[in-house]
């Protein structure tokens, strides 16, 4: 039989794997969303939303790039 320490280590490894998978999914979702709201004619510019009536703007670019930077996908 395993010890309590063995069980705790197993639980910790399982939690770490789940956390990593969750973070990877979140990063992939953020990148996919950023690609969706990117202006195809100006790939450096982002819109507020895919169907936004507003043109790409400094504010939208800042929010999107800051979120990508904070999450480590930039």
C-alpha cells in the first residue's frame, strides 16, 4: 500500500495536469478570439468584436494585446 505522502503527491500531480490543460485551453481560446477580431486588411489592428460597427482602434488593440501579454501567449 502507498503512503499518505504518495497519495498526496499523486493528487498534486493530477491537479497540476488539470491546471496546465485548463490554462492551455484558455490560451488557445484567447488566440482564436484575437484572430477573429483582427482586421484582415491590417493584421496589427483589432476591432472591439467580430461584427463591430467600429473600426479597429487603439483601445481595442490595447485591451487585446494586454490580455495576451498577461496570459503569456504573446
